[in-house]
């Protein structure tokens, strides 16, 4: 409603006219300034047009005698400054700000101006940035003056500058860090140097608590405000830590010891800020210290932090006493948990102290004010049990297990939930548990919770997890308890948790009685009869492991009951459930073939014929279908002679234009695999359709070629070499479908006997006829499926002919050539990588593009055996990003993306060169946009879109694998620009990067939210429906809205 209010242009002028008058009461001035702040926030353009020059109006108020007026004037002036001209802004800097930073200026005046600089940085950081070389030295001088309020203001302003002007402040960070590190120890009423303080900490460990109280009383002073300086210094250090990951090593070396020394600050608020800053430093180390071997390198950030753990644990545990406040205890345990998340097992030597403090906290009564503390302690214990070997705390367990049992009986659901999580972690760490000391009470409590219908849902879920953990980790003890937990689980209204619990126990190596397996199987089968799809997937998973659990084979009655049930799931309406149903049938056919086969043959088999040719069946579902056919013919070999014709006839009869002969071919190959005796007959039957002069329909020819190819992968067809010859003759067929199927058949038959068929296929590749293009596709199939050992034997003869195809004008031919070259290179990297490297500088852009694509295939190999040979290629591929040919640039970006994903160690040291190249490719290039006329319509085509999209995909990969090697602030600027791109695909990629950035750099992201909010709001706009709007346009808009919402949800946490 406020946005719809019409603001009279004279109103703001009237309000501000009275401000400079000295007779105006301070309260009136403050209220007027508040009103102006609201107006300039809601109606900025109207306000600045209507009012006087804001600088001349508000500057006199900076010298007002009342501090409250000065403070309000600073805020209002800072809010108006984004609307003034750059000349007026610079005049304010030169005339009012810089002179006030001189050392001769009064402290009160200087403090006001320093606070004004902070407001300017908050609201006009871009305008202030050029003046920082003059402003920052003045602030660093002012902070040395002996005035606590001035120092606090200087530190707060420096914090704002660090956050708002990251690039411009970078050169001053060493000085700022030094000042903050010195002032974090600023305590004039308790002056002790560092060495004495460390020594005092060591000596005080054995002193009586009363002595500590006396010391605190000696140095308490109600008028002492030095703690504000220490708190502001700590926040400044936290800002540097949170926004400067590139300084991580330096911060761990110089700042971390200072923070550790202040863990025991006498002011609680400062102490908590110090712990929060150190916790942030620990988190940054976990995010930016690399992974694997890189973390353990000497003097690496991770190694440095690990070496400081003893000092951290000693200083922190000393502060965590039962008499400490709730905030202190909660902050301390949170820091300890963060430390364990980054350095697992780092508190192994402190179990006695940790458990003593934890037990003391958990012994206190639970109420509204302490519930969060109890949850924090229990959550920490979960991490402790999960990250330490049980041998390191076995002797201390009696201290903590009674308190955990007490917490598990609490009425507060969060406390109970965390206590049960702690027991689960303890059980997993202590496996196998043979003592009934704490298992018995835990078992009784869990069963009681499961029997109670009023138990909180989250508590019930954790109790179900504990039941599984008890059986898996303490089976000998749990078996003696009578099995009441299973009755409680199966009779509960919530079945999802019971299914998961039964599935976990069945899938473990614990030997269960057959009566338990039968009861659980019967109960699970009953769940499949219930209407609805909810929970069915987990139910199937549980049933599958239960069927395999029978020690003496599946009982006869189960197939009779289960197969009819499964038939209702054999449809394309729900592919995940179809996958599970087929997998369950395969298990039954394997474990109970005699009872299952007749039922499957009569009721299920006709349905599976219809599923076989559906294009919707793919991936895991197709694998389950082929496994089913293999298990079917294994159960009864005689059926195989009927299944193959049945599959073929179903495809022919379907008449569906989108029927998939490739799926049917895979099913036929599975039948041959399960019943090898029918291989020869099947090959002969399909060979009839591919003979020269055969009058078979195109669909039959395609199916025959695909089936022969699938069979030829695993069976040597040298005796049926005529089939191979016929496939070669079909390379020149009239239709693309037949030519592709012939290439598939020839390539895969070659895999079955590479020594016999490879020379024949190579001859086709070397010919200059039209068959050559199809022959390269066939060679791609052969190379992709051939074992590496056999591939190395033929690589030499194929290498030369492939390079002759590298400059082909056909894009599909170059792609196949690149795939072959890449696969051959992995067979013998020392021989072929140097040759690829030489061809990267070939004069032909088509050859350069083909070679860059071939190198991409070498990055797919996760082995590091030839990384030393790949490293020089990475540098040359980087140079191709600047290539004059657009296709070469796009493919080189794709190759870099593959390297960053699979071999980031090769990219990490090249980011200083790579990132500017990538940033350059994110820009929209109008010269690459062309107009395509389609009848009466004109359509814009952006030829640079694919390269730009690939660039953002590469940026996302680098953010995921090399985040410690990039400048987050610069990176975010290009993410922000990507949100403005016209292409929805790029916006979605930027949304994904924002989600990731919110996890690894939350502080830096929060500072740019104001800049990105308008672009995110644009992404939520609905599509304007016009007369030529198509459904795909609306769907793309909806997908963009979903992506935007995911980004907003991540940013809001």
C-alpha cells in the first residue's frame, strides 16, 4: 500500500527545511530524520527531486551536541548518498571526510566521521571505493588513538569496508589483520603479556574454582568498555576469515594462535565472539583446504589446524565448566562439533574430560531454557562417537551412558531424538557389543516408545533406527530379549520406518531365524496389496533382501502368492515400481525356479513382451528387464526357443512408430546369455533378414542387425563371418536407421573376435567411398566396447586412418573419430598423448576441434598413472579457449570441464590463467547473433549460446572441485551477470552455483543479495501468454521459476 501512496514533491522539502535550525528540539530532528529515511527508502527518486541538496542539509547535523542526533544523521545521510551525483559525493569526501581523519581533529568529531564512512560503505560502496586509498590509512591511524569508542567505531567501519569493498580493500588486509589481532587482546584493566598469559593458563588448571572467582572480581569494572574494542576486533577478524579464503594459510598461522589465546576472555560476549570466529576459521579450512593427499601436505591449512588441536582442546575444555552459562556451554560444544566435522578423531585424547563435562550438563534438569543446550551436547556426542575409535573412549563410557539413558527417557522430543542418535552412533562404533550393561535399558526404552501410539514421529523414527542398530551391532544380546520390538513395529500405524528397519536387518550379515524371515516376508507382501504408491519402492527393496535371506530356500507358497501380486506392477505407469517388480521376479526365478516358472510363463511373460519394445523402458528398468529374461531362460532352458520369436513377433505386431528395436535386441541377447545353446539358431534366424536380396521389412532388418550386434559382443562369430560381410554391405543402405544398425552390428561383432574382424573393418575405414562415414561409426562401437588389452594391439594400425578423418566436414564423423582417438590414447598414453599434443596446433580448425574432443575422453579415466603426460596438454587446451574458431573454443571448454570434474589436480595450478579466459567467454557477443527467416517470421539464433552455456557449466564444476583456488568475490560478479542472461539454461546454471555458494561462502553471498534480488525476482515472473505462445515456452518458464525458488530457498538459510 505504501508504494501506491503519492508523495507531494514539496513535502520532503518542507520536512528537511527545518533540520539546520539550531532551535529545533533534538527529538524533533530525530523524528524528522526517521521520516526522511523511510521516504528515501520507499520513494528514492521522488525524494531526491523534491528535497534540498541532502549533503548540505545533513552535514551540519554531524556537529550537533547530542550523540543521538549525530548517529541518526549519519544513517539518513548515508541513505541519501546513493542518489547524489558523483561530483557531490567526491566533494563530501574531500571537504568533510578526509580533513576529519587528521590526527589533530577532536576524538568526538573523528568518531562521527568514521561512523559516516561505515554508513557510506554500507549504502554507497561503489562510490566510496575509489577514495579508499585516502580513507583507509586515516582510519588505521585513528584506531591507534587512546579512546575505546573511537577504536570501536574504526574497527566496525573497517569490518564494513572488508565486507562491502573486497577488491579495493585487499591491499590493506595485512595492516588491518595486524591491527585487529593486536586489539583483540586490548584489555587495559587486565594487562598481561602473551607469554605470561599462556603460563598463567597452564598454572591455573589445578587452582580452586574460588580463586578463579576472586580473580574475576579483582578485574571487573562497570565503567570498563574495553570489551567493546575486543569484540569489534573479533568481528573484524571474522569478516576477514569469512570473505578471504585465499588468506587461509596466513590466517591459520598468525590469527588462529591469537584467537586461541583469547578463548578465556573475561567478558562472556567477547568469548563467544572469539569462539564463533575460530569456528568460522575451522569451517573455512574444511571447505578450502582441498581433499585427500592435499590436506595432509606439510604446512597445508589442514595440517596447520590439526597441529593446533591440542591447544584448542586445552583452552576450550577449561572454559566448559558446569557452572558456566548456558550460552557459553552451547557455544563451546558447537565449536567442538565443528572441529570434529573438519578433523575427525581429533579429540581422541580428551575423552575423559569431554564425557565428564557432557555428563555434568546432561545431569541438570531439562527445561525450556536448557533444552537447546542438551540437544547441542547430544549432537556433539553423536559426532564424537562417529569419528573416534571405540578404543579411545572405552574406559570413559561408564561416565556417559547413564546420562544418555536418562536423556532417552525425557519428554522433550528433540532431546530424546538426539539421545537415540547418540546410541545409534555408539552402537555402530562399538560393533560387536556383547555386554548387556546399557543395551538392556536402551532396548526397553525403545520398545516402550514404539508401543506408545502418542510417541513423536521423529522420536519413533530414531527408535526404529536403534532397533536395527541393536540387531546389527549387538545381535547376541538382542536375541535374548524376546522379539517384542518386531510386534511393536509391525502393528504401528506408520509402516515406512518398520520396512526400512526390517530391510536393514535382513541386508546385514546377522543370522536370523527362518520364522522371523517368513513373518516379515508375509507382512511385507501384505503392504504391497494396499492401495497407493507411497512407500512401495522401499517395500520392494525390503522384500528383495528378505527373499535372499532364507537359509534353506524360498518356501513353496511364496511364489504362488507373490507372482499374482507382482503382475499388477508390470505396467509403464510407474517405472521405478516396474523395475522393482522385475527384480523381484528375477530373484524368485533364481531361488525358486520350479515353483515360479510355471506362473511366470502363463501370466507374466506375455506382459513382458509388450514392455520390451517400449522406448520408456531404459536405464535401470531396462537392466531389470534383461535380467528377468536371463533368469527366465536359466530357470527353464526349453523356453528360450519360444521367447526369442515371442519378442520378435511382439515388436512386429505392435506397429508403434516409436517402438524400440534396440531394447528388444538387448532382451534377445539376454536370452542367449542365459541359454547359450540357442545362440547358433538365433544367429542363423536373424542372419536371414540381412542377406543380400532378402525381402525383409526395414524393422526386421534393423532388429536383426541390432540383435546380431548385441550377441556378437560376447560370442565369437568367426564361423558366421558371412553375417559380418552382410552388415558391411548394408553400410550403403538407403535409410539412416539401417545404416546405423549395420554400424552397430559390425562394430560389436568385431569385439567378439577382434583379430579376425578388425582388419576387415579397418579396410572400410580406409576406403574413400560413402561407406567410410558409417565405417567410422562402426569402429567407434568396436573401440568403445573392446577390452583395453586387445585394443592396444590394434591401435597402431588404426591411428593414421583416423587422423585422415579428423578434418571431415561431417560433425558426426568427427565426433566418432574423436571418441576413437581418445579411447586408443588411453590404451597407450605414452605413445599417443604426445601425438595429440602436436596436432593441437594444426592449421585446420576442424583437426584442432577433433583433437580437443579426443583429449576429453582421456580425462574420463580416473587413474592418475599418466597425469604427468596430461598436464602439458591442459596448458595447450587452455590456449584453445582463445582460438579464433567458435567450434574449437566450445569443444576446448568442454574438455576443460571434463578435466575439472575428473582430474581437478591438473587444473588447480592453472586457475590464475584459466579463470580470466572463462570470464571472458561468459559475455554475450552480439556479433554472433544472426537472423533466420522462416517464411514470414524472423528468428534470432545466437551462435555463441552453446559456448557460453559450456563456460558456465565449467564454472560450476570448478566451484565444486577447485573452490579454494578461485576469488569468490570476482566469481560472484559473473554469476550475477549470468542471472541477467537471456538464456534460461544459463540462469538455471547460475541458480545452481548460488546454491553451492550459499554453502561454501555464505558471508560473501549475503553481501551481494541486494544486487541479485532484482534478477531473482525477474526469474519468478510468469510467461506472457500470447496467441503464438506454445506449450514448451510455458514449461520453460515454470522450470525457471522452480530453479529460482531452489536458489532462494538456499540463500534464505
